[in-house]
C-alpha cells in the first residue's frame, strides 16, 4: 500500500514524468537503489519526490508498488 511520506527504493532504471502517463514530459531518470518519498498514487503511477526535492511520477512497479495495486490495497 502507498502511504504518503513513505520512503521507497527504486528497483530498476526509470524515467520520472511530469504527469502520470508516458506521453508526459520526462523530468529525469532514477537509478536502482535511489530513494524516493511517496506523495500519492494515480492508478498505476506513484507521485514521488526525490532526495534532491524534485517531484514527478513513476510507474508503480518500478518502485515495487505494482503488487499493492493488483491486490487492491
């Protein structure tokens, strides 16, 4: 389950987007092991904030959140 303020580790190299879809403007890239704070959820996307303070959206499975989405938690 996504809990605002929770810190997660990035599992795979992933792009960070300005909105919760692949057509949104890319903001940057996160590497495996990078830590991010969870700010919320939008379907299969998670709004995150990096340790440098940059906010954006990543696909939930890239930070280990897809299982929570599938199970309905």
